[in-house]
């Protein structure tokens, strides 16, 4: 008769402990193949447990293939490979991530002011969605995103960006990086993608990780160099014409038209990454390149990470009709990656006009902050040793330092002082002396009350 110390089961349910004991005996060979186990009733009486406990243990062992139940005969041990003798378990040492450093001044992290998040409006809309759309939220989401959100995005693009697109052309996804992955697959037959140099490095990283060949194409004072683009033999160009990161360049109409001619002549495609375009502080917003595209060559994409919050992992792209047809033939099996509740709340936030009100408040806030930051730099003790390049848009500017020290030397000195900085040279694949000694200053997280301390730290950094 099988005998086990039931009192040693610890916190395990009785049936699970019994199942583990019998399984261990089978794997170790104590119970040989073909052995008939005691009946459920007799084993229950022997162990002083309920019949249902034994029944559940036998049922689990049968389901996993350790036992075979034969009608009117009982339960028999099945032939399985015996487990090797147990060896002392070695403690596994997992690499410990380095502790996150606390910086006295962080000018590298591209952040927004989280204190300005519209918590009141967002929580009210969330309650409305949960109470009014509770059943619909449990239904499968259309692969391209909720129709209400796609329509709200289409309306916003028409009213505030001058871009006419049907909601059917819009695909919603979990942020820009996810959309890059989808585009790499959508155009998997394309040999080469051209990316801006200098440029946001994650774009090329995602494309290359997806198996796409990327080539860096240098920028001139108007944006991506057309002659270099032609020499690259790329058939897709990923650009940020309205506000380039990190240089801040705004592409003029002549270069936009030249890019469209390149696409028309080569059968190419342009991916227009409209990053940061909402924060323009002088003049009218720059119309998207897709708004002047007459041949369906431009894919427009944007996210809500900068305008609402970085954790708002919602992005979208507008596919021209030819590519939309290809998408539906080859890519429409992908399910939506943004939760229904988040999509429904964002749809109401956009369609109610509260998003544009929020944007207006943020523009005013960042316009004032930008003015204060630029003024602090111009009045700083090191003002004569630096020059600022900014284009009246976006949440960053370039600061060129007049120094003989290398970027590496400046970086080391900055870390000693507890300053986190990024250099333009870090964003370039092709080396150029024009990028040396140029810092990228992300000012959105630099609050006015911290400006005196920031100027003092930078004065120490730039001191010869």
C-alpha cells in the first residue's frame, strides 16, 4: 500500500501533494511500469483522506500520461523515462542591472512635463467610457483600431494639419516603434531603406532588427540630400520634414517637392514621421508632406507620446490607397495592439475638442519655458562660449560650445558633475567635424525654478 507523510504537505492542497508523491515514485522507478495502484477508496482509507482527494490526484496523473485507467480493472503505471538522480541545485546568478543614476541636471532625456497631464478630463472620460461602452469594450477590436478613434484622428488631421484622409486609411498601433516593425514587413520586398544622418538612432535599429537594410543619407541645410539619396539606391526614405530630431531642421517646400519627384521617378515610398510637429511657436504649422502628395507615395505617421504622455503608447499611420490595398492583402491578420478602453477614451478626448485645448495650453507653457531657458543661456556666465541653434519649434535646441576639448572629454566632465548630456555626434553614422562640441538640450523637463542651478553647473562644465 502506498504510504506518504500527508502532514508534510505544507501549504499544498491534499490532492496536489498526493499527485506529486506518486509522480515522484513513478519517475524514480519505485513504481514500475504496469504496477496497479490501490483503488481510490482503499488508498483514501489508508491515508485517511477523502475519496475525492485520491480521485483528483489519479485524474491529474492520468491526464499527464503517468497512469492509464482501464475500465473495471483500475489504474496502472505507464512506461516513462526515469528521471536522473537529483543533483544539488546550483544557485543561479542573474546579472543585476546597474542602479539608475540620479542626475543633478538631465538635458538628454526627451521628456514632457507630466504635471500638465489632463488628469481631470481623462478620468471623467474614462468613467464615461466604462459606464456607456462596457459591453463594446469586451468585443474584439477591428485590426486597424476602433472606428471611433480612427475617425477622430482623421477629423483632427483635417482640421488642424490640413491633411485629408479617410478613417479607413488609418492604422492604430502601440507607438512608433511598433509601426516601424509593421512598415518593415509591409515593404519586405524593398531592398534598401534610407534614414536621415544624423537622425533618431532607434529608427534604423528597429528596421535592421526586422531584417531591412538601412543606409544613412546625410542632411544638408534643407534636409535629406537628394543626390545622396539617389546614390544610395534606396526605394524607401524615412524622413521628419516638419521638425527633424535632433537638428531641428524644417524642410522647405522646394526640398519636399524634390523628394516627391524622386519617389515618382523611382517608384519609391516616403515615410513621413511627423514627430514633435505640434509644438511650433512661431508662424503657422507646417503642412504635412502627404498633403501635397498626388501619387500616393507618402505614408504619414505620428504618435501621442509628446502631446499627451510618453506612456501613451498610441501611434497611427495613414496609408495611401495603393499601400492600403497591399496592407489588407498581406498584413491584415495582425490584431490591434492598443487596449479598447484606451482607444475609446482617446477617441472622446479628440472628438470633444479637449485634445486641442490641451495642446493649446501646452504650447503656451512650452513657449514660456523655451523663452525663459533661452534667456537664461544668453545671460549665463558662459554665454560668450556657446551659440544656440533653434528653429522656433519642438522641445529641444542645439548648443554649440567653443572649446578645444573633445566630446568624450566633455562627456566625462559632465558625468563627474552629475550632468546628463547628449551630443549631436552620437546621432550621426557618418563622422563630421560640423557635429563636434554640439549638445542637444531637451528643455521640456527643465523647470524655471531650476534654471539658476542649471546655469551654474553648465558654467563648471564649459570652464576651460
